[in-house]
């Protein structure tokens, strides 16, 4: 516990001494290199939770120290405390990541449950959860203020995310829908599940159980109608020559409209119109008090027509 406290203290020191990255040209160049122009982001600026460091310390497995310029993303826990940073080590001479480092992305601090919040919640009440910072910035550029974006840095972060209570309940609560914008990875040689998809689905299930009033869903870049030939049209397997497909790939190769369709339009239609119905059926079938599933029914009425609500009641009537 003392080691964890010291690490968090160091994380906050690094963050507080870093240069605000909103207008730093080195970060503009990095994101352009990755396929996203800062000019296409809301207000034409990077989020305030990303900063530039001229000399960011790096230690390899042999504890050899070097320094590189770096991008850091600040992560907060559900209480709003800075507990972790994601470090991306940059090329001293070029525009990309440091080519001489095998581990040019490293977290420091306590990432469990935390996220790098790329801006406040939008009026839509929609929150997108993704893994990497670059994917998050691409999502920001694509959705154009129609959703907020938080990055959790890994599939493990998807599983462990904890939401701040005040954005879900209370008078100031504005969050309505959470969509886990997961990665479409290859199945590992010694595994049976795709890590990105598994993390997103577990995270969505845990969040749905913790907050029954939220619409929670998963959006994966595996639909050929959205991602084109990045996946096999018949099997949805990742195309040959690719390690996987994420929403940054979709943004670069298919454009912002394809991303919006994949993470907002298709996913939101599914979430809003079916999720509460499934929840009502599950609650009723397990003998939950009528009040528990009536809350979900009330939430449905904000999003669907009266006819659809009647159809929902008819569908669950046999098990109530």
C-alpha cells in the first residue's frame, strides 16, 4: 500500500510538471502520423487530459535509464483522483513512436477502474469507452460532440472500469448510454476468445449489473458493412496481414462516417430498443419485485413510442 501511494504521488508530480498538450506541435505531428488531424477535433484542440513531456524517463527490463519525449494521458478513478498515467514514448527525430523501444507504451500508477477522460459528458448523455488514446482521439474526431470518450488503455481496463456515481444518479446526472467501443483482435494461439471483445463484453455486463438504469452495449469493428475488407465478409475473421482491427483503423481507412455508424447509430439503436426489454424479462424471470423492472420500463418510455412499450409488455407477459 505504501508503494502504491508513492507511485501515485510520482504520477501526480509527472503530470503537474508536464506541458499542456493542447497546442504543442509535437503532439499534433504524432496524431497526424497516426491518422488523426487535431484540426478535426472539437475546437481544434487536443483534450486537456493529454500533455507533452520533453524528457520522459524510460527504464528497460535491465533497469537501464534513457529519456525520450513523450505523450502522457492522465487517468482518474471514480472519485476524481489522479491515480495513473499512460506514457507513450515518442521518436526524438521523427513523428511517430520511439522506434528503438520495444515497450514504448507504459502505464504508471494504479490503473484499475480508472480512465483517461477526453472531455466532459455531452448533452446526448452517451459515453464511449475504448482502449488506447489514439483510438479515443479518432473517436472524438468522428463523433463531433455527439458523445464523450474515455480511454481505459487495455482490455483489462475495460473489465475493471468504475463510473463516478454523480454522473449516473442524482440531480446532476446526465449519463444515459455507455458503449464499449472494443477492438476486434485475433484469437490468441492458446486461447478461444478475442481479448478486446471479451474485455468489452465483460465490462459491459459488469456495468449493466452495477447500474440497471443505464443502457450499456458493445460496438466492435467487425461488420463488413462498416469496416469493409478489414475483416472477411463471411467469417468476420481479421483479414490477412493485420494483427487486428480497432476504431482508429476504421477512421483512417473508411472515414468518420463509418465510425459514427458503427459506434453510435447501429449500436445505439440496438441498445435503446432492446436492452431494457431484456432486462425487464430477466428481472421478472428471477422473481425480482415488480418495482425493479417497472423502473426499466419507465426508462424505455423516454426513448421509444407507446406502441413499442405495449409490445414490450406483451413480450414479457408470459413470464411475469
